[in-house]
């Protein structure tokens, strides 16, 4: 039995490594998004600075490990077997949930996952124990007060972070404006001094100063001289910042990079327990059982040792920090989650990742009405002066930056302070909640949410917050069910869940690689939105339009063939797949249409006016491809699903040559649009007209057949074939319009 539990402990430690990779992939956004979004340095430089912060924070995080040991449960009432069951259920559930959210590109909370998984597993076993022993209560088995304080702190931090993000960013923008280089002669030194002092207080004085690695005498001296240290730090740092500014050093970049280091350090110190706290508690439980059980059964040995504070060896913490650094630097999923957060906070308009929702529309409308009502009481001169400080046309953004370094500095300094306060009170605040909501509050204060994008941004924020609450509910319920199954199923069920986790991780990575290959389509659009030269935007837009039209032409040809093949072979699965693909492509076309319309606003006005007609004709032609194929597919799908009469061989042989000609024309059209060379343009149009004429002849001949046939049992399939002939003509008309629009749009 001891060997089996040793294997479970080893698996927990292996899951800890996976959890570090998966969790950091999710949480890297917390301390990288501001520096990455503002483009303050190369990504490699930002990673190096963040890595140093992670390494130091990891080594200093020992005190937070107690949350996993006795922060939720009271282990002195649980046996070794019950504790290991809870720990295994928590880790199994945690890896699956976090990997699922990362694959979707949604920032979720590792803290919420851990707390609610521990709560779910402990609650269900506590219920089982109370049923077996009526003398026990939840107060005996659950650390209710601590659990409640942790949960309240997590959710209250959302509102606090959002409100402070709005206030601090609004004041900062009022002082510096978007053209901050003209308004920072003296104020930049004070801003840098305050930022450095705040970070020094919460990170160095309250963070490292409270560490067990600092001698008691030093800690006592820091506590008794805190005010003097703060005043000295403020004066000295302000002077240093002014000197750096006079030497033409960008103080804001320094603050952003310093904030990145501080936030990475706070993250590691606060969140490392989320990844390795449970496995290390499992290892301690195993060591205690092996050393002191004296042959006692796993179900009879109580885990009172977990009531003691964790004494985690620094080597383990350092190894965990190194794994976090490697995951942060190599994970593609981390970059995907960073993109979600940066896109929701960016200053300019762009492709909105989220659609519109009724709740978002109501919130935006209510906010606009409230703003209008308040504005009526503000003096006109004051309103004009404030508006002049928020002139986004003067925004100084780095090449490819989503927002400027003023906002990046506010995000990092404010989030670092809030998280470090929580860490010092041993409350595992959600770094995801705090950093995301600070970023959303600062972007709102910065007027980044225009009337054109506000409803989409609000929908995105609501979706992410909803995902957090969903995480809490799913984590609690899933962990409870898994724990219950493991408890009653014994070793067999535990092994089954271990195998399931391994399988799901392998499958998830394969699916994500496939999705990643498809993500290259967005690169051109991102470049268009970040580029300020109208001529470059036009060049990129024309390429984007050509690629979209080329793909739609190729896609239409493929689905046309699938529909015909499905009818001829009577394969419902082929037709169902075509139906699904057409629906998905319709949604994709809507997204591309919005992207290209946004880019068209940024091209030179003369070009936009001249090419506007052909641009819209191309969009309509692409959409008509989908509608035409839908009209062709629906009667075919109904016919095959109902197992009606198959398509006669006469019809198949009759349509085969014309089908081949349509394929040849579509291929040539695709080739012209993709290469943007229209040498045989006239020949293709003429051949398409000839093909349409031939279809008219076949259609008339087929109508004559229907009228002359006295036997009506083939009428249904005859009408389906007639519909194919008609829609094939329309498909060729759409192809001609698409080709003409593509040529005129590029060459006009």
C-alpha cells in the first residue's frame, strides 16, 4: 500500500511540473501584458527582467504554502488516505481546468481554481465524514473563517482594482496628457519617485523585509524606521529620476520595467502555492506517514502534522521558479492569453475578439446617459480643458504598441501594490483578477473604449469575469465529484483518473498545435492596426483582401464538390460536415469584413473613395458564395437524410463534364486572385459565360424531361438536380463578380 501512495506522490509532483507550465501560461499575462502592450523593450529583455522577479519571489514564498496545508481544511481530523485523496482530486481537476481555459485563450485564475478545488474536495469528504460520525460538524473539518476571508478578498479585489485603476489613470492622464513628452519636465520625477517608493515599500520593506531569510534584528529595525525609510526613498528616488530625465533617459520605461520585475516577484510569491502547494503538502504527508505510522492503516493515521507551518526547502522553491521561467519563455499559450488581455485594453480600434451582448449594450447605454447628465453640471471651460488633456490624436505609441507607457506604468505599479498587500496579509489574492481589472479600469479612464468599440469591450470584460465565476463553480463541483469517486472507488479509480489526465493533456496539446497553425491568418491584420503610414496600410490591406477572397473561392469550390459527392454517394456525414463548415465560414467572413473595414479607414482618402465600390462588391461576392452553397445544400441534405431516391446515373454523367469545367474555372480564379496577376482575366470571364450558357441548355433539357415523364416517383430527385443546375449557374456568376472585384480593387 505504501508503494501505491509513493506512486501517487510522484504523480502529484509530476502534475506540479505540468501545473507550473499550464498555470504560468495562464498567469504570465499578469505581469507581461503592460510591458508587452506598450512595447517598452524587446520581448526577450522583458522576459529576463520578469524571470529575475519570478526567481526571487519563488524563493521568498514559503509562508503562502500554508494555504494548501491547513488554509481550507483542518487536517488533524482527516486520515492520510483522505488527505491524499483530496490532494490528488485537486491536482487532477486543476490541470484539466487551467489547460482548457488556456487553449481557449481566456485568462482565468489559478488562485480561484486552487481555493475552490480544495474547498470542493474538502467539503464533500467532510459531508461523508459527518454522515458516518454525527459528532462532527463543518467547523471541525473546515477552516471556515480562513476560507471565507480568502474568498471575500479574491472577489472584493475585483472592484477595488477596477476603481483604483480608473482613478489613478485618470489623474495620471490629466497630468501628462497623451503627448506626455511635452508635459513631464518636473512631474515625471515626482511620478517616478512615488512609483519607486510605493514599490520599494510593498516589495522590499513589506515583502523581503518580512521574509524568514532576514535576521530578526534587521526586521525590527525596518519596522521601527519605516516612515524615515519611506521619506528618504521618496526624496532620493525623485532626485534620481529627475537626473535620469535630464540625461534623456526615459523614466517611464524604467518604471514599467521596474513594475514588471515587482509584479513578477509578487506573482511568484503569491501564486506559487497554486502550483506546488498541494503536491508539496502531499509529499510532507507521505513522509510523515512513512516515518510515524508504525504499520497503521492509511485510513487510521491522522494528519495532524499538516497543522504546522510549511518548511519548504529553498531548493524546491528555486526549481519551481526555474520551471516557471522556462514555461513563461517558451509557452505559445502564454502569448495567446497575453493577446486577449492586450486586445481588450488597446488604445486604438481593431478587430474585437468578443461580440455584442444585451448586458453590455444596457451598461454602455446607461453609462452614456449618466455621463451626459453629469456633463450638464460641469462648467464648459472645465470640460473643454479636461477634453484637451485627453486628446488621443496626440498619443505617442511605440511601433506596434497597444497603449502608451503612461498607462503601462500605472497598471504595473498599482497591481503590484495591491497584490503585495494581499501577500503580506497571507491572503492569496488572484493576480489575474487584480491585474486584469486594473488594466480594464485604466483603459476605461483613458477613453480607449470609444462608442464604436465600447459594447464589444464591455462584452469581453463580462465574458472574462463570467469565466472566472464559472471557474469557481466548475472547480468546486468537479473537484467534489472527482474526490467522491476516488474516495469510494479506491486505488482503481485513482489510477483511472491519472490515465485520463495524461490522455487529456496529450490531446489538448495536439489540438492547440492545430489551432495555432490556423492563427497565422491574423498577422497581417494586427500589422495593419499597428501601422500609422497610410501607404503601408493600403499595401497590407490589398494583400489581406486578396488572401480572403482567394481562400473563399477555394473554400467554395471544395464545399461545392463535397455537396455533389455527398448527393452522389448518399453520405449524410459528408453533407453534415459541409453544413458545419459553411456556418463557420459565414462567421469568419463577418470577422474579416470588420477587420478590412477598419483598415480601409486608415488608407489614403483618395484610394479609399476610389476602391470603396470594388471592396464592397468583393465582400458581397464572398458572402454570396456561402448563401449560394447553402441554397444548394439544404434540399440535398434533406433528400439524403430522408433516404429518398438516389441521383440517377444519367444525371451524374450529364453533370460530370460541367462540374469539371466549374472546378477548372474556380482554380484559375483562385490562382489569379492569390498571385494578383490577371493576365487571362477576359478569357476566364468569357469561359464562365460559356459554361453558364451550357448549364442553361442542360437545365432546359432537364425541365423538358420532367414534363415529359409520366412517372412521378422520380420527381423529388429531379427537382433536387434542377436546383443544383440553377445554383451552379449562380456560383459562376458569383465567381465572375469576385474576380472582377478583385482585379478592380487592386489595379484600379
